[in-house]
C-alpha cells in the first residue's frame, strides 16, 4: 500500500474510531445521568419515607407517654387535699388500683418534703423507702427546681436506688402555693421503649432518642446510639416532655451492597449499549468513508478518480480567472504496448505495471499537481501555473521515468508513453475542450513514435 493510501486508510479509520468513541463516551455519560437521576429519585423517596416513619414514631411516643402520665392527676388531687391527714392504708389502696391499670409503671412513690415516705408496690422497692433526695446529689438539683417552680418533670432514665433502670415522672404537691412533697411514677423505660420499638419494626430505618432529663439535643441517650444524630441524612424532630423535650433522629438505612449492585447494573447496561452503538457507528462510518474513497480514488493506483480530478480542475480554472494569467496544462498519457503485457504475463502483471506507472508519475510531477487514472492504461495530469519551457521539461521527465523497465516476478517489463498536452485557456475554455485537444495531440504523438524506427 502506498504512503498516500496508508494515510487515507488511517484517516478514515481514525474518523470512524473517534466517532465510535464519542458515542461510547456519550452512552457512558448518559448512563451516569440515568444513575444520578435514579439516585436522586431514590433519595427523594427515602426522605419521604423517613419523614413518614419519624412522624409515626413521634405519634407512638406521645401516645404511650400520655397514657402513662395521665393516671396521676386524681392521686395528686387526693394528696393535695389530704396532705395533713394521709392514711397509709387508704393511700396504698389507691396506689394499688392505679398501678393495676397502668402498663409501664414500675412503682409509685410519695415523698413528704424531700424524703420518700410511701412506695407501691413495696416488694422489690424496699431500699427506696426513707431515702432523702438530699442524699442523691445527681437528682437533687431537679427536685429543687420542681419544688421551686411547681412544674412536673420527667427525668432519667438512670439507675434507681432500689436497682434497675427507671424513668421517674415527678409531680410536685403544692399546698396553698407552697411545696409539700411530690408524687413519683417510676416508668420502666426499657419495657416502654421495647414496646414502642416493637410497634415500629421496619428494617429500613434506624433511630435514636436523646434528651435525658428533658435536655433535648444536648442531653444524653435515652434509646439507641446517640451518635446517630451527628450523621448526615438524619431527620430530626422534637418530642415535648414534662420539664423539657426529647430529640429524635431517624435515618434511612442505605443498603450499600444493593446500591452498589444497582450502580453497576446501570453502568454495565450503559457500557453494553454504548459498545453496541459505537460498533454499529464504527462500521457505518467506515463503510461510508470507504465508499467515498472508492468514489474519489482509484482502488488500484490510489490516484484521484475522474470526479475528484474534475473538481480540482474546476478550482484551478477558478483560481486562474481570479488571480490573473497563470497558465494551466492538461496532459493526456497513454501507455504503448500495455495490452501485450496483459496477454503475455497476465492481468496481475498489467495491474503491477499500472500501479508502478502511477507511482512514478506522482513522484515526477510537482507536489501541487494532480495525476489521475482516466481509464484502462490512460492517465491524465493537471499542471497549474506552468509555462512552456517548464511544461516541456516536465513532459520529458515523465516520459523518461515511466519508460524505465519494471521488474515483475523475475521479468523486466517495459511500456512506452505517448503524451498529448493542451493549455488553458488558449487551447480550451473547459475541461472537455482541453481533453479533446490533448487527446488529439496524444494520438499524433503516438503516430509519430510508431513511425520513428
């Protein structure tokens, strides 16, 4: 393959390859856009589901807390009225009735001043009877606040004096505007939150509750891992409780393996589609360019075809008219004795001769000149901006180069060359007129050569 043919080959190959790579890149980019859109849609759905789950969690929390905390108003009224005449048997009977109807109360306690005087049930809570809050430095500040403000407080959860974890709900008993004592319902926090969690079982979500002693977002953990609230993607909300509020954080659990698998599925589909489209485009572009090459260049000699030669002639004539006197010449070349080579050595030998002649003619003319195969063993040459002496010198160089022997499979083949020439615009205004003039001169040259011994 000649250098020019190789250059054209690599040229269309790169065009087809770059086009295919562009389609592949667009397909991959499209896959990434689809992936981002899918992830955005998935994130939006997760956010909506997380908000709904958080609302449900808050609703269950408030319902169960209200159910537990709502039993004590009657008992508080009793203690307020009978503060000086509390009868132990009567009080324990009332506590027994209320205790039987409650679900998550571990025990009740009544304190006169800051000392626990009554506990129900007594069994398992004996250590709490007679305990003074002044002996409990971790609890006394909140008890003093309760006595000062007269507002109930939900504290804990923390380790109880009698053992185990509890969450005391303390109601102050105020008599004529002064603190008399308090009623405490110790909530079994572990049982309460285990029940709430059981109502909300959903493997897609995780949550945590913070705000011990009503301290909200800055409080210690009440349920779950408090560090969850520091993560990204956590939906936060508050739940008011007596004496403050709790902070609840809910997060959608991202299934990393499932998400990763989905990503690779989308990317793999985009890659396969891209490879398919790019392969089809590569073949299509390659075939179209090859067809175009076949239309513009002779497949045997790799010289410009008639169509391309006519285009170049038209441009040359246009430049000559615009830029002034720049004579153009058309050479018509015809190989002598070419038929005998085909007959004696085969058509492959004839093809080798044509390819060699084409290469020699291309090397002999100037870089900006055009050599074309006109058909069979005929060639045509466009010479731009050339005068008479230069034209004759070039004709002689062509004749000398082409008539050199050609080696083919151990044989020395040789052809003669008849050349006809015509000048533009003196010998023709169009390509057809120039070809006709050059053809006549070529036959005259051929006749003259045959007559010369």
